[in-house]
């Protein structure tokens, strides 16, 4: 059952801002991950957020627009662990490095995979195993595609999988695939009516397709 958000101390709220950009909230604190530059992603509004931190998985313009996040000057209120990985399947020789961000607060763990392009190293997978939620790209071309994303998910074993970095009829890059390609192979999934989901340790395992607004 989806939980109603009320500042719960055993829950993390995720709000999808489009592409790979998420606002992550715990209590009264928030961070924004992978804000995209002005006009960089077709069909999406510019990022204009206020938060306690801005995290970027890598330095491509559709993931590193720190200027789109006005910082409060306060601490993030969450434990944030960057984990090294690659943007491609050739040890970064094509697209460089990629950071996975593991965020922990109130007994809840969520992971943002950035533009992951390959299976993470065994030591990284071990740190991610059993997270409550993972945000993972599924569109392919620049990142892992549906099958590779599913393989990573199966290794990690999260409760909730949130696809990102895909296209629809109204937004996204033409060269990447739609989320439906992943949904055909991922098992149980549900489409949420809005862009937010509250993650708790009691949630039933499923893939959550958030709605861009």
C-alpha cells in the first residue's frame, strides 16, 4: 500500500523531476540529484529547486546543472555515500565515470544509479543489496537498456524499482527507448498518478512508474 507523506521519520519521499532528476526528502531536509541544464532534455521544464544539497552522477549537461538548485546552506540530513562505477561497459573509455549515490535516513535506504552503463563491481553491489528503492536508467543507448537494468536489479534485490532516463511521446531523447520496454520484462509494476512516491521498509516489491508533472 502506498503511504501518505506526513514527514514520517521512517520514510523517504522521492519526487521525479524528469529524466534522471529526483528530489529526495527526509524530514525537513532535501537533496536534488542529477539536475539537467536549461532546455537540455526535450519536453521537460527547467529545474528550479531549493534544497540542502545537489548531487551529480557525472558531468554531462543533462545531469550536472547545479545552478538549478538554490542551496539552503543547511546539512542534507541524510547519510550520502557516493559509489564509483562507469558510464559505459568499457571501464569508462567511451563516456567516463559515473557515481551511484546511496542515501540513508530513518532506517530507509535508496540508491540513484546515475547513468550506469554496466554491471557495478561486486563490492559495490554488496553495498547496494537490499536497498528499499533504486532509481535506475532503462532507456539504453547512453546507459544500460532494459535487460541490463533488470540484471542489475536482480543482483541488488530492492523493494521498489523506479525507472528513469527513458523517453515518452512527450519528452526525452529520441535515441533512447520507452519505459514500456522495461515493463515488459520486469514483473509486477504499477503506474502512479503523480511524480511522488514515499518509500518505507514495509512496501511490497514492485516497479513504480512515476508520472511526470
